[in-house]
C-alpha cells in the first residue's frame, strides 16, 4: 500500500511538473515563427555545412574560422522560443541560443576532424556592453597543440577573439548538463514570455532577428497585417463552440460530482468502485477539479474567443489543454475507456488545433495592432 501511494505521489509530481513546464512554454510555442528550414547558399543541414567546409580546402585555424562564420550567419535569429530543438535541428531552423549554435558548431568541427570542447561560465561580460553580465557557453578548440576560444554568437568573432570575457570560473559542459541547461533556459524564456502576456511589455531577451532580412516570417512587427476573412470568422466561431461545449458539460458534470460525492446524482449514478485505482475516496475533489480546472476556463475561453481580445487564442489553447490532460489522466486512473473519452479527447485536441491555427493566421494583426 505504501509503495502504491509513493508511486501515485511520484506520478502526480511528474504530472504537475510536466503541466507546469508546458504552461510556461505555451506563449513561446505560439509566438515562435513558422520557420521549418533556413537555406543559406544551398546549406540547410549540418551535413551540407560539412560538405561546404570540405570544399574550401582550408586547414587549421582558417578552417575553424570559416566554420564559425558559417554557423554564425546560418543562425539568423537569437531565440529562447525553441529550446527543445537539438543543435542540429536549431541549425536547420536558423534560430537558437548559445547552447544550440555553439554545440552545432562543435558537431561541425568534430566531423571535420577538429577537437572542440563545450565550456561555460555562469557570468560573462559583453565587451560592447560591460554592464551586461550573464551565463554563456562557447567552445575551446584545439589545433596543433594550441587551444583558443571560439564562439558562433557573432559573425565578427574569430578564433581566440570573442566579444565577451568570462568573469567566473570556466567549466566543461557535458551533454547531459547542456541538455538540462537548455531545459532551464526554456523555463526562463517561458517566464519572460508570460511577462509579456500579462504586462504587454516585450523583454527583448527571448527572440531577436540578427539581420533585417525577412526569412519565412522573421520580419517582426513590420509584417503586413492579415485581415480576417470568412475562413477566420468560421474558425473563430468553431473555437468558441468547442470551448462552450467543453465548458458547459464539464461545469455541469463537476457540479453533479461534488454536489453528490457518493455518485448518486439524479439521473447520473456512478458507483464509487470506479475510484478503486485512484487516490480519491469519493467524487467531491474530482468534481471540484473538473468544475474549476476544466469547466470554468473553457467557458471563459469561449467568451473571449468570440469577443476577440488580444491573447484570446492563448487562453483557449490552455483551456483545450486542460480538457485533454483531464481525459488522459482520467483514462489512466480509471484504467478504462469509454466512447465519451474519445469524443472529448477529440474536442480538446480540436480546441488546441483551432486556437493554434487562429494564432498563426491572425498573429500579425492581433499582436501589432
């Protein structure tokens, strides 16, 4: 029994942590530009970059400098909105931060036969802005017995000459530590994005194009506004309908559960035996959670979706996520499947997809109006 309780608590803790991570990441995921691949002179993947470097015929530090400039120019934007991308994937997308573009450069150099170590310092000083001090990761590259600092964070960097100075001890960064650091950076970036959502102020630390060139949506606020047409209006009505369907039925079901915790609501009798594999003894807490965590948010999201205030799609996406998580958790705890589970799982996923579609297609107008 004690072991079962420990497993349940561990599962609940992981579920809460997962939901918290997803919640923090939500604005960044929706704000992330729709860039799948960025091409630069025929170079898309790291394999393309390796071939391009080999064609130059360069050797030694000249080859390292060429690879560093190539990676620096391939990353057209500094971004904390895609921390889950691997270095290779971030290289293809052309956006990322130091724990993505420098590991991408490390992989490139190693394929070229050059020794490179990933290192980091908890604080570095920017030579162009001495007041700016933050954590940073870069490479220690060794060629012919000589080791130099190399960083793809700026095209003007050269091997041995970077635009920053470490002010705390430098340590080597293992792949596991780099992955955990990317995870932490994602949470940090997500908290900054939520700051933007709640205050309307752009912190300027989560996404910044490195050039004025518009590449598949990286143009920023200057992008032409999109005027909603018939398809947009239809999708918005669909979003409102899905949210209201979830909100009304979840609110009513929640009231029946916590109002009659023994499962004896008029016309809605549920035996307590279905809770055998859950931590609940009656339906009071599940009903309260269903009412407050799924029903009310979806009702509010439905109203917001029809009134079209800023960020209504974000709230609707979150409400749809709450329904999806509820259904998946319910099926796991009850260890059973009912056709209503499939129906409402489809409603939750449909709400998320519709909100994301509206965000993508109306974002220039709603965010920059």
